[in-house]
């Protein structure tokens, strides 16, 4: 299945690296036409398998080429319709992904559903994480950009280690069509080199800290 095992390993390593930042959810994506196109997320949910417009704080982080944080002292008394976590959650961190000083090519969004205060130490770590993730996002944005919506969903579900039958149930299509999609995704991602997806876990892992949720 091409480089999909490496994609699954890269996602696992990113999840481990993010243990150093207090969060309940994260989404990593690449940028295209003012939208964030997902590469991986902390949970299997169809709403995180699809692209979405960039939020104002995300645009600010990309413009300034440094993380932007929102630390709310109180919960939002008027949550958005449909429970939009980027509107409703009290603590958010937007970390641009790219080489230092260069125009960002991706974005990492991290959030807490309960009150938390992201510190300058968190911002510093997010900066280093954004630089470390740059080769992975650069390697994937071209191949992923050639996938249609269904193929993009399949690629992400494969990164969670789901089987073809599990993917078929998740996106509600028949097994034969799912197998064809899996083969197509594997063929389109075969051009991605394994070393481009290798995340240096020891360099990414911060020193242990305790957080209050």
C-alpha cells in the first residue's frame, strides 16, 4: 500500500509529540486557496476529514508567521450553532507549519475544551514543532492535493490504521468501491518518500511538564 504505513507512523509520532501541550483535540493540515485541507487529526470523525475555511486567528498566525493563541477566562455563553470547536472552546493555539522565516505551507490547530492558559513556553515549543513538521507537509500537500474528496477521506482513515471494511462503514460505501479507492490512494501517494515522512520524535518531545485541565 505504498507509503501509507509511514503515514500512519508519522501520525502516531505527531500524537506523541503533542503530549507536551495541553489539548483535547488537534488538526494538522496544508493550505490551499484560503482553506485548511486536513492531513491528520486527533480523532476519527468525518467532519475533520474535510477542508474548511481559515478562521481569523489562523489567518493572523499565518500572516505573522508565528503561533497565535486564544486564552479565554470564561466559557463562551453563546456557543455557535453546530458546536464549532474553534468558536466555542476557551483555549486555542494556531501554529504555522513551514521553514523558519519562510511563508507557511500548513497549520497545526490545538485546542482545550476547558479553561487553560497557553504560555510563552508553549508558543516556543509550537514554533519548533511547526518547523519540524514542514518536510512532512511539503511532501504530502502535492499528492494529497491530487486526491478527490472521497480519496482524501480514505487516505486519512488509512493513517489511523483502519482496514478497507472499516473504512467502508465509516464513509458508508460498499466494500468494492472502498477497495478501489484504497488502491487509488496508495498509487497516488507512492511518490512520497518514506524519509520525508520521518518525524524525529526525540527532537520533537519537550521536557515533561504538568498541566491543569
